[in-house]
C-alpha cells in the first residue's frame, strides 16, 4: 500500500473504512479520549488511499465522533451510547469541551421518576444472557443495532454466553416513504441524501443477516432467526423491545450537519442523531397496572399491530 494509490473502490471503500472505525470506537478498540492511528497507518491497515482515510475522518468529525487538529492527530471525543468504550473516563488532558461531547447517560435511581435515561450496551448484553432472546426493534436505520449485535456475536464466539435461540424482528421505513430527513438543507428536492441513507441501511441489514447466518451455520446458536420488514411510516423515535419485558424508547433529534457523497461533494443536511441518542427505559413488573408495565404492554401491542397490519 502506497500513499500514491488512487483507486480503492470509491464509495464502497469509504463506507467500509467508516463502518470499521465506528465499530472500533463502539467496542473500545479506540476508547473515548484516545488518538486514532495516523492516517498513513490507517491507509495501510485498510488497504485504501490516504484520500479515502481523510474523507472518513472528515465524516467522523462531522458527526462529532472525533476532533482533528493538524499536527496533533484525531482524538475520539464521543462514543455511541452503551458502547464498550462508554465507561472509559476521559483523560484529564482532554479539553472540557471535548469531554462534554460524549452522549452516554448514567442511569438514575429506579423509582426516582417514571423513567430513566440509559445506555444501551449493558441492557442488550443482559437480554442476551437469557436462553431465549427476543428483540423487536423499530428504527430509522440499523446502525446502532448492528454494532451491538456484533458485540454479542463476539461474546457468543468466546463462550461467554450460550443462548439457545435468538429472534430479531426489525421494522424499517418503506423505501417509498417520503422521509423528512436526511435532506439537503438548501434544496429539499435533492434525492441524494435519501439515496445515501438507503445504501447505508442496505449494508447494515446485510451485515445483520450475515451475523445471524454465521451463528446458525457455525452451530453456535441452534435457532437464529432474523426478519426484516418495512412499514410506510417515517420514524420520529427508535424503540427496542427486549424479551417482551423491557422497552427502550428514544426520540430522534433533528440537527444540521455536513454530509459527504461518494464523489467528495459536501452539503449541509438536516439529519437526525442515531448513534448516541438518549434512551428511556421501562421495565414490566409483577403489577400489570404499574406505569412501566402499562407502557411496555402498550409498546409491544403497537409494534405487533404495525408488524402485522402495515409492514411488508
């Protein structure tokens, strides 16, 4: 691999490196406050051009995951909510404004309010420690889900957990839905942001399908089932239903940020926060009339109705 390499697969190489670095940030390979490897090393590691690496780093910086400074490298300043790196304390030398960039939340004391803000990883991990795992997920993309499922796959392959069955039902917006985001902030009719979203979602769902297939084929999980359907709805929130007894709910916040296309063109877009979005937790208990039990039952019923009557 040389710095002069000019052709490396274009957009596919860009997305491959971007997703790999996001996964490394999520699993703690590059924890909060750490420096990413130099651009030359990243280019050699991924067998891509320096130009592709620079585009990936700009995209991570646009999303707020890293802070780059010429001569000082690129430092991780935000990690996905619930990631392995989320519990790593920021180094004392990290600037206060960068330390504030993390979006992980510490759960409050149960009973102190009708819900609590949570991080996702320990709850997904806990759900996977049961012999029979069920997940019903409604979301705009499967970015967060894909990262966390891959972390659980690693635990299964290490023998840390041994679920006998895993069933995932994933609800995504239909391709024909006129999504209000992402969109070009200056030209709402520009189709490229939505096309880019569909392509990214396609890669994420392919990744999820591959994980479930490999777990099943390798004999690590006797029953491993993933079903993906699309509904004619534009998500304004994400919902995780874990083993039928726990609901995690988070609204999407609309932000303006730059995005970059495969040809290198950048635009200002209206988009939503996915990775790192705050979630609220609700747990069903022995009292069917309790606040959390009613909420969990209602969300399970809502998901089942959309899955049965609206999705394809």
